[in-house]
C-alpha cells in the first residue's frame, strides 16, 4: 500500500493572546497525521490552507512530543492543540503541539456493506478529501488544493479474504459530472509485480489506498460522482460525491 498523502480541514480557531501580535493560537483540525521517520519530522498536510499567526500553509509541523500520537500515523484524525510561531523552523515558521486527538471519519464518506454469507463479509468506504473545494480563488489564482480519493476495505469475516488478480490492474477509478452524467476521467492503479496479484486481507484487517484527483477529473463548477473498485471484482465497487465551487 502506498503512503497516504496527508490532508486537513480547519474546523475552528481561537486566539489566546493578541495584543499587538498573537503569541499562540488554539486550533482544531481534521486530517491525516504523517511521520517522516528518516528525519524525525511529524506533519499534517492540509488540502485547504491553514491561515494562522501570519502564515498560510498546507503543511503544519507537529512539535512537542508528537510520538504520543504514533498510533494515529496515516489515520484521519481530529486534533486540538496550540500553534506557536517558531521562526527558526523555516517555512512555515510555526509548530502545532497536539493536546488531544481522536479518529474521525472524513466528511462525506460513503459506506457499502458486502455480505455473501460465509464466503465474503466486508465494509467498503470511500471519501473525497476535501469533498468541497475550488481549483481557483476569487482572483483566479490557483488555490493549491490537492484532493485525494481515499478507498478502504475492512474484512468482517472470521477468516482472511483472498484476492487473486488476473493482471496488474488493481483499482479502477472514474469520475462523472452529475449534471449530465458525462464520464470525464478514468484511471487505473497497478500492483507492483506479479507476486502482488495474490494477497490476503486478514480478519478485521484494513486495506487503504489513495488516488490523487487531478483537475481533469473535475474541471468545472458543479457536483461530481467518483467510483472506485477492484478492477477484476465487482463486489467492492463504491461511489461518493464531491463538489467543485
């Protein structure tokens, strides 16, 4: 499974100290927590910019004791904490110290239950993160938004689910414009090698993958539907909606 790119949506912020200039700010954000264990850096990367303490950024460094939240790495969480200006850290010159974090579900997530008795029982989920955004701002400038489609399968059987793929095609993805149901974009992810065509999802195991959503997938204003599934298996198909503003 590929590393999930992290994404965040700002929920709320409250300035704690603001005379002439804010010293720190408490924020509550939702998104994926990431750890780069090569350099010991923890971050939250935002799909819509976080604007705080004079900085506008899509990547929020996590400081303090981030290892406390290691169980949430690559999870979509809601985190509350204090943002402080730290100029020596470079760009962005801020850091977020998390006080509280919990697993949450991305807004607009769709679920499908697959139940074939003893042969197959699974929950399939799909999210577009963020599920409402604009490619350009009111001045016509690129917003920098980097949306992803997050797809997951949870095994509800008491035994493993086995996947046998006939070729290297893995996940098939399409988008349609809801206004006239026009198919606008499709993409197929590939397994790394022939050995990866056969794999097992253990009891209570979770498979997750993400697909970057380019401008071509949803180029104009309006509502869209995205469908994702395992190319060779109809059982795991699911769709979700999102909106371009």
